[in-house]
């Protein structure tokens, strides 16, 4: 997990028309649902080193407003999140997300 990743400088989203269509056609994930993940805590950001050839890439595990668990690949361009791909989490990713959520909850 990229605990040093800071999104405080992010000013919005930058959408590529092809990626909007791709996420919808392949996975039925809308741009709105993808953006919701970054506003709903908790979400967890990881480096995507395997796919970071020409620019740094990351992936995030998080939930939409309707509790849909999404796996999103993105990069940062000019202080904007550029989503490359959005899909439902697979079983392994969902387990990782649930374990992180359980282990990072604040107990009073």
C-alpha cells in the first residue's frame, strides 16, 4: 500500500473519452461511480509497478455510494486523477479490502 501517496493536491478528474466507454462497455461502471470511490472512506491506494512503464500508475480499492466494491487503475496528470480502468473487485481484492478495513478501524 502506498501510505505516502498524497491526494491533497488533486483538483479533479481528467477523463479520456475512450476510457469512459471502455469501463462502461466492459464492466458497466459509470464515471460517477468511479469518482465516488475517492470520496468514500476508507479507500486504499497501491503502486501499480507492473504497469508503470512511461508514467506512475496506481490502483485503488474502494466503495461507491451504493457499496459497490471497485478496483480502479489511475494515474495523475496535471493535478488531476486520470482513470484508466474501473471494474468490480474480484474475490481476492475484496478480501484484501475487507481485511484492511477491519484492521484500520478506529475503536473507541
